């Protein structure tokens, strides 16, 4: 395989990994070659003649030379960016959708973009008139024009609407304008939905919330802009869980944690909550009236709640009046509250009384 020669007039497709001064992947036009260095400048659909020139090693450009046909549609200029594209297959055919361009290839002089669309990997062909638009991250997060038919909203009209969204959001000082959400979007904006985002320098794919992208794009005018590729709330979707609570029965006796070894914090919390509910709704048991109960006399019932031991001893079923019952009994039966002693008479004494009355 022969190595192509680096000559003036050819184009190369490079990125920050090859030329650290670059912010993303782009085409470079080789202006001239002098020894081991080549003078280049940026070229492509958005370049101008006033683009500054700089030197790059010939050894780097030799392995990054592009085909001449690429200068017609410039497929490399889409790499590392979000795009809006017209779907060509399935029930959503001819509808606008949003994806990420991770690469491209040339097949029979046709340029194919490698697109990440949700969880799918698609090949989208570049044609004329164009059905693919490089979009900014704000419109990508809002999915402006998504699901609209290309006959209803063509590429130029979609581009105008995206510009209108940018202008409206640029005038707002309090987040996303309500007018944009209510009148300018074709699909409901769901701020907490996760969406893929591509880094233009490394082409790494990350997942962030749509709201995070909107916040970063709207706050880009601040002195301390946020990192759109790092979502601070990415790992805080799970609600806060309270720490495990000790379940006791008024005796400062906590349940043993020997059965909780190896469990996660969520499992321990769930177990503690279950024990608390079962403690409140457990069936009442007949318990002995014991004045003093040591901790060693406590057992666990069938729902894991500490209870007093209910043994079959005699004192467990014998009636033992409480202190209050004893005080009441003494007060009622006190001798000072009784009348004159009344002793029952014998049968003989009652008979003599009756005879004396008759006489």
C-alpha cells in the first residue's frame, strides 16, 4: 500500500489528538510544504480566506489525507456535533429527528454520516438539497421541530425556527422562556430526561439531563460557565434515604445486627421501616405483671419485637393485686369505718326472745 504524498492543495481531516491547538475535528487545506512541516489553514463550508495559517508536521498529515470528493459536502464538518436529520426508514420516515455524528465514511463517492440516534447506530447519507443540519446544543436539548414532517417544515424553515429559539432564549434572564416552551417546540420539553451528548474534541459520548444542557447554554454569558458535559445531578436521581433506626420496646434494647451483615444501606433501611410497622400492628399478648424485668428475661416474638418472657410458672397466672388496689382495700375495710359489732345469735336465743314477746 503506497503512502499518499502531502502536497499543496490537498485536504486533511484532523482533530485535537493530532493538532492540540484545535478545539474539534476539522478539515485543513495544505497551503505549502517546506521540509518536514506543512503550512495549513482551516477549510470547509464555514471557512474564509482570512483564516490564520500555521505549521503542522508532514508526518501527521500523511495519514490524515481526505478524498477529493469530500470537498463537495464536507462530511467531516458534521463529526462531533449534534444534528437534525430527516429519517428515511420505519413509521417515522420523513420526520425530523436529532442525533450525534460520531464519524463518517465514503462509499462509491457517497458520504455517509455515522449517527447515534437514541440507542441506535444509523448511517445517514448526505444529499443535495441537504436533509441534515448541524445544530447548536440548545436546540438539540429542546428538540426543536422534532417529529415534524419534512414537507411541512423543510430544512431552511427548520433552521429559521432554530434561530428564533436562540434569539428568544438570549433575551431571557430567568431561564427558559415560557413562550418558547408553549409555542415554539413541536414536542413537550421534559427537563429531567437524559440525552446523549458528544465531546467535539475526543468524540466521547456522555449522558446528561436536558435541563442541564439548557442551563449551561443560557448561562454561557456568565464569567463562570458550567461544564455542559458534566451533570452535577447525574447520580442524585435516587431520593435521600434516612439511616436505619433502632427498634426497641422501651427498654433501650436494640435488635441485633448480626442478620444485617452484608446488606446494603437501602436494604437495612427497608428492614427497619418494616420492623417499625410490624411493631405498631402486632397482635397484643397477655403479659405477666412483673415489677422488675431484667434484660436477660426479654425475648423476641415472631415479628422480631422484644417482649417479656411468658413462662408457665405459678405466679404468671396467680392474681396479684396492684398497689392501688391494696390501698383501696385497706381504706374501705379500716376498723374506724365499721359500726358496732354485730354477732349472729344462735337458734336457741332467737326462740327465747319470741316466747318472751308472746307472754
